[in-house]
C-alpha cells in the first residue's frame, strides 16, 4: 500500500508540475517499486425490481457505482484536492445475465464522457483516482421490467476493473424481479386522544411483491414525547439520549416467519406507544422490512439495543385488506390537541435624555407542551420588537436584527431556536439611548400572528414603557 508520505510527495510533484506548465516524468523504476494501489468498486448489493406499474417519469438509477481508494480527500492550503493515482484504467460492467430479465439503461454511466456499450456490457475509461469515495463516482444504471419479465427472474451485474499500478476488488449486484415489496398500514390519531394517553397502534404491512419470503423486521422510532411502555420477548429497545432533544427512542422486533406474496399482515396485539404530558405533534415512524434472521444482528449493531421481556408479538394474516389503507412510508404526528403558552414581557423604567438604559425582553414557554417544529427540521420561530419613540438601540441582543424592508412588522426581528422546552425561558437585552424624553413612550415585543396550539394568546405581547405616568 502506498505510504502517506509517498502520496504527499506525489501530490506535491503534480502540483509543482502544473504550476510550471511542464510535463511530469516519473522514472519507470520508481513506479515499478511501488505496491499496487488497492481500489474497490462500490454499489448496492441487490436490487428488487417491482412488477407494479411505475407512476410518473422514470426514476433515478437503482444502481449507483463508484470507487473507494485508501484514505480521505484532504484539500491543500488553497483548497485544491489532487488525485492519488493518475494512469489509464477501465471499468467493465457486465449485465449479460439480465437478458430476458430486465431492461438495462447505461446512459447515465460514466458521467459526461459516457461509456462504450456493446449489448449488455459497458466499458468505461478514466484516468484519475482520488482518496476515499466522494470524488470517484462512476454514474448509475437504470433497470426496468419488460414484457418478458416474470416474478422470480434473477440475474446479476458484474463490475470489474483493471489498470496498471492498481489492484481492484470487483462488485456484484444481484437483481430479482417481483421480490417482497412491503407497504405499511396508515395510522391516524384516535378520536379524543390527549397528551398522556397511550396510543394502541395497529401496525401492519401489505406485500405488493409477487414473491413471499421468510423473516420480517419491524422498526419503530419516536421523538422525545413518545415512549414504549411495554416490552416483548422478540423485541429490542434503544432509548433516546436524554441530553439530545432531537434523538429518538427505537424498538426493533423480529419475526422469523414466512409471509406470502400479495398478502397483508398485522400484529396479534396493538403496539403501545406512550405520550408524555408535554407531547405535541411528536413524530412516530415505523417500517416492516423483509430481513432474513441471519441479517438481524447487523441491524441490532446499529444501536444500543436491550432485549425486551414478556410474551412474543406475532404476525397474523389479514384477509381482505384494502390497498388504499397502506403506504410506502408510515409516519404519524400526535398528540395534536395539546397546547403551549408562549409569553413575551417587556419593562417599565425611567430615564433622562441622553441616558442609555438596558431593557429586558423576556421570552418564556409556560407549557404544558413543548414546541418542537419537527416537520420543518427544527427551524426557529420569530417575534418582533418595536422600540419606544424617542429612543435608539445602542446594543442589540444576539438573535435579533434590525429590519428596514417594506412590510416589516417592527423595528427588530428576533429568533428563538426550536425545540422550545415546556419550561423554557430566555432574556433578550437591548441597550436604548434616550434621545428625547416622551412621557409614557411605549414600544412592545410581539408575535405577528397567533400560532396554532397557542393556549393563551393574551400574553403574546409585552409592553416596553419609558417614563410612564404614575408609579412604575
């Protein structure tokens, strides 16, 4: 394997040659002494081609190929990234065994320069290889069923490569027609559901594939306000990290049973999902996957799962399942009726002309719900601040900015990051210089609109009053 020092030396030589505008000459004896650079072809291990009609325009390639070389790409002081190998090499993609199984589209293989295609074999040529994988994209292959395709048809795509000074590891992609294709039962929040209740979720799936299989894994995850109060003997649990607000609790259940093509299945008992008193629009996601028992260990290794106790859950076949009740991705937000209480407060104080005073604008959530804004990725919420007349801001708190665009609701726009906990509070301190003493000069902090699930709109604004009449 090429040493890091040798790689750095090679990169420096290439860079100097490029700057000098001269050709790079490497003695043949030096090149011959180097060990071949190990490079592996990357791509999916398998593709399941659906026999279901495809809606809309043809989708993205199911097979994305690339190369992985040792190390990671590291830019130099000018931000440039150089290859760790320069020299001709070829990649051969042989899909001959897919004849009569699927149509093969090589048009997006090889990038802008493309590849030469002879029937179901494509040959791609290139010159540079970079460290890692990010800059070694080979492009994609789009597969589609034909009138000749039938459930159970199987073939492979064999990818090999060769080049002087390179030791390639090839890759094989298995292609199956009509394999298991699971859709999830859609869930809806029960009528009258409230925060603190337990959702008895009727989880299930429908196999659109023509072929069945053996081995199903159920994976469930829930955001901060959701929990799994019951455990089962064939399930494993990975609780969320309490220090990470956006982390999720997870459960994984294994069913080493057979399932048929075109059939629907559900659990022999609803899966309980508990909700906290602060829960509001918390996100629950679940999926059933066709996974053989010998692959379950790989899934469990992805988290800190602990075995459950109690009876095993079972899969039972559901007759006459309505296809309209199933979807590719099953995600449900609940509870939807809880409320939070956002509160904005100002200050009342006295000041002389020319004096600069600190004015605190308070922000708080009195609950009972948190405000997570999970669907929009936790983007901040905002409120406006109007300064009292006769004043100028000398200091502006972090998170606030002056605005002067047409249609602005106030002088300053302030942002509060989400999630906002059910007992959150924060102070925004402005420095205000009094340019003119005006009795009862009044500004305010306020929300431009009342947010859904706001339980107490009456305190959504707070007055900022300088030199009020009467007592403070």
